[in-house]
């Protein structure tokens, strides 16, 4: 009988030990899952204009170190990002053209107190990498180049679009240019059209041309037609982590940004 009781007791202890081990293992898995979920929610969601893309991409490691959050940047034209914000897509901070950012501040989407000027840049012309660079140094030279081109690509929602149409009008070539235009609102697609040989020229912000693979910057448009595009940043009024978003804005206006901006063809504000 004692032997039977001993066996039963041993079996009970073994069962309890197994149950305890399973409990500890389950708890450990739960902790790891919680940590993973926490890491996932620690992302800083930033809507970023294409004009600032090359700078933000290069400085991402420093931004993440400064804010303590993984950067989840979404790049597009400022107007397309504005539409996403107005549609209710969540974000923590935005780096957009100043006019679009100010409009979102008026709508109560971005905190006015958080607004900071970042940089500005001009409009340029690009060709396929290795192709001869046409003369665009004067209004007359630019006019000849545009009329001689078989096709021209640009983003109709981009920051430079309205200025491009205005330039055509002032040169008196609006009707002549209409059949040449390849309009594409997809981020980077106008430059890609040139890189792939589907368009002769691209007009866009200088950084968007200068650092795009397969495209060479011919130069800025003549001063008579140059329009500088300004960028600013702000924190979403419903930011999930306002402190991290503010840390991002502080980094964007700090000393590390100035050399990076200049290297990418932009001027700090």
C-alpha cells in the first residue's frame, strides 16, 4: 500500500511540476508577445513630402536614436499626404510644404505651437543619366529645349506642378506642351519615366532629380521662373506619442540637419 501511495504521490508531483513548467513557459511567451507588441506600437509615424525624402532616409538611424522610436516614414507628394490626413489616416508628425502644413493647422489636424520651418529648395530639369544635357540657362534656351523635347514628365500633384504650368504660360508654349506631357502622380514615377527612356525630360524639385538613380540633373530653371518650395514640420493634434513627435521636430531643427540638407541640394531655414 505504501508503495502504491508513493507512486501516486510521485505522479502527482510530476504532474504538478509539468503544469508549473507549462505555466512558466506560457507566461514567458506572453511577456515576449507583449514586448513585441510594445515594440510595434513604438513606431513613429511620419508623413514626409517627397522633397524631403533623401534627407530623412539618410538620417533615419540618427532620428531613431534621438527619438527612441523606430521611424515609420510614408513618402508622397504633400498634396497626396494632405488627402490621407483629411481622410483620417493616423500619423504622429508631418514634414510637408509650408502651405499644405499651414492649411492642415487651420483644419486642426496639426498643432500650431509645434510648427517649425525646416528648409527650402528650387525647381530643376533632369535627363536620363549619360544623355547630353540641353541648354536651359536662359528663358529662350529653356523654351527651345522644351519645344525640342519629344516628351516631358512631371507629377501633377507635386509642389512644382503649379509653377511648371505657370512657366509654360509665361513662355507662351502651353498648347505646344500639352501633347508632350506625361503626368504621373505616383511618387518617383516621373523620374523613373526618364530613367527608363520613356520621357526626355523631367521637371521637379532639385533634390528629387539630383539623387534619383538613372537621372542626371541638368540644372535649376532660369531665375526668371524659379520658385522656391518651403518645407515645415509639425506634430499631429491626435499624435499617439506627442513627446516622441516633438523630439523628431527638435532633431529636424537641430545642428545635425544643416549639413545633411545642404548635401541634398536644400537650404536650411
